[in-house]
C-alpha cells in the first residue's frame, strides 16, 4: 500500500484484487463473507459489527485534494 502521510495509506486496486482472490479461493472464508480492505484487512460481521477501529481505515484529507475532487465530480455530473 502506498503511504500518503504517516497515518494514511491508500489501497491500490492490486491490493484489493489480492484480497478478493483470497476471498474466493481460500477455504477460511464461507459464502457471504465481507472483508474491509484498508491499511489492514478485517472480517465484517453481519450483526453488531464494531466498525473500523484504531483509525487505520480512514482517510485524512490532505491539503488541496478535496476542492479539485468536488469540482471534477460537479463537472462530470453537469456533462451527464
């Protein structure tokens, strides 16, 4: 995973693909298993799941990223 800052890691499509492949090939996961992929990988429980812990699977906004992202989304929406 590529680090953006000391606390934030971006998950690449390749990282997700590896977890997805393991999810379908490994016998340790039964049908319907949901995995949360971030800095760590954890099984998400169907009921009473505590959610992400330790702040490892969140994104801390970096300076100057949010505004261009919103502008791009608005432009795409208006062109649709």
